[in-house]
């Protein structure tokens, strides 16, 4: 990334200095992995296996999208405009997870498109990520809680299986939980955010490495903590680099 462009993103998240410690990461698309046993119809026997597999994965994404859009598993369906599945390339190494759609997200059907989303985009761009090319963004809840209240445990319980299916399809190499609500619900803890930041957790059946940082909406209210968020982002980037280069000890240096 051009230095001027990077500085622009850092300015947007309120960081004045940028000191590169390691070479810039190259975020590469992973090869697609199978998520369910394949049953190949006789007529498709001559179709290359990878193409069949890719078609099956695409069909599963579509099924998931349809289910989320039509979901009535919790009472939020009565007040939302639409279910919001996620955004980004479906081969992204990075998965960012927030809390739930807000008013703008509920209206437009895409996560993090309001003011907090603009800050999130700037934060991600500062570490070379962009929802159009190499990061997938989703929420714990797919439906907006009225007045942006905190998700209720029964809503999270109903909705989390959608995220688990998303992760199975996406197979991210690293997850970034933004905010206390996302972090606590993903990690099944009520520990404060301050205790969850700065180390590598693991999530789900694949034990995907997961790093925690502040929610951009919180950072808009508390700009003094942007510097700590920048530390978290650099930490997440270094974890990713180590994961893709070799082993990580999981601790901030
Ligand atoms: N806050 C979130 O946690 N998610 C969104 O999609 C928007 C705001």
C-alpha cells in the first residue's frame, strides 16, 4: 500500500505514527476446502471434482442466505427489515465479527455500513484488508434488535448456528471479534474486554484463532482508545502472518 494512502487510513482512525515492523502481508485467497461429503451425480461424473465441489459450496451459501432472510427463529424477525448474513469474498482468510445489524445495516442488508462501519473499514484498511477483496464481515446476530439493545441470550442461541455454518463454509484462517458483546458470546465468557484483548483465543470445531478488539462504535465515543485498538490490529496482523508462515506462540510480543 502507498505510504500516503496508509497514512490517510491511519488519520481516519486517529493514529498519527505508523512504524512498519515486518514486511507488509500479502493476503492470499486460500484454496477452497470441502465442507460436506460430496455425492456426485452420474451425469456430472466428467465434471472436474473441484468444480463440483465449488458448485456445492455455492449452493450451501445460497441456502444459508435464504434461511437467514426468511428466519423466524426468534422474535426479532417481527421488528427487523431483513436478515443480514454478511459481506465479503467467500474465500477470505479473515473474518470480522460484530454484534448485530444497526438501523442502517437493517435497511441496506449489509453489516457495518453506518458510521461505525466507516471507521471499521478504515481500521481494516490500515492492516491491508478490504471487504471488497480479502475480508468477510458478519455479526453474531443476523437481525437487528429494536433500538440497538444488547442481544438476549436466547437470540444468540437461536442465531449462532448460522454463524457456525458461515465459518464452516468460509474456513477463515483468523477471526477478529469487535466489541465486548461479540467477544463474550463467541468465547462463552463474561470476562471484560480488557482481559480478552492481547491474546489468541480459539473458536469452534476448527479451533480458528480469534483476536479481540474494541467495537468501532465504542471507539467513536472514546477516541482515546483508538491507539489500543491499533495495537490489537497489529497484533492480529502479526498472528495472521505467523499462521501463514509457521507456528505462533499466541502471545503479544
Ligand atoms: N454494529 C455491529 O456490531 N454490527 C453492524 O453490522 C453494525 C454496527
